[in-house]
């Protein structure tokens, strides 16, 4: 079985930590910091929502890919691995949304 695309992408994002900002878009985001990365996530989220409201399935897929990419840039920047996120999802799986939300401490 091949490695999941998210794992392959995360590995590339980690490699880009050693790249120069002039040679790598991801490295340039890292250099600009968390606020810039978060801003890109907000931008891509808005574009995804707009395309969803328009009902354009292909554009929703494309904008969602951009959103997920930038979210993963944030994860790598902050040292959060896909496995960290998947573990949280795993603990929530099978719990109703209202019950899960009520169980959170923060």
C-alpha cells in the first residue's frame, strides 16, 4: 500500500524548513510566521465557502485542497503532525457531535 498523500505532503513541508524563503513558497510562509500562515488559511477557507455557496463542486475540491495545504503548513510550522490530528479524530469517532463538544474542557 502506498503512503497516504497527506503523509507525503507533510514530509515535503518538513523538508522545506531547511529551504530559503527565496526558493520555496512554503519556506517563505515559515519565515513570515504563524500570523501569515493563519491568514492564508482564512483566505483559503473563505474561497472554499464562496465556491460552496456557488455550488461549484470542482472549485470546492480545488479550494479545499488549497485550504488543507495551508492548514498542513501551519501544522508543520507548529510541530503538529498529521498523526497528532488523526489521533484526536480517532478519540472523537463514534461520539455524537453534541456529546463530544460538551465533553471538551476548553
